[in-house]
C-alpha cells in the first residue's frame, strides 16, 4: 500500500471506533493484531478496549489531528474529546504507530496522557 492508502486506513480505524462499528474494525484489524502498550494479542482484546472506552465515557470522541505515513507504518496524533477534563488542562492525547500488513493494521504501539480516575 502507498502512504495515502495507509493514512486512509488509519483514519477509517478511528471512524469505526467513534461509531463503535466493531464489524468494520474486524475488517481493518488483523485477527492477530498486537497491541504492544497493553501487551495484548488478538481482535477480541481490541474490540473489548473500544467497548470499555465508551462504557466509561459514552460521549467520547476521538479526533485524528495528524497522520504521517512512511513505508508500512502510520503515526497518529489523536485528541480525546467528551471526557471530563479539568479547566485549563489540555485535552487528553494519544500518540500511536500502526504497522500495516496486507491492508490491515497488524501492530499498534502507543502512549497517551489520558489518566483513569479510580475515585
């Protein structure tokens, strides 16, 4: 795939996440996707992560601010809207790298500033 196709695929992932379209995620993610930050392998854990994110904050909305593609990788900067943020604090941010293989996301590396409150 070329860079523009990989960027479009990465954008589609977040469109599917925002609409909680798990069937589309099944098409976009390799069945054995590796989510390095979470130490998880497989589509089921990726599906559960989406479901859990919206269970905690139903108004969550992810906005892809930047996409950079080179070779089989796409880097994303994503802001998280719709969750409680202290006044004056920036929106939570996710930085990810997707590795694309055979037209699907095969691996994800990521980090973010979103903190879960246990209170």
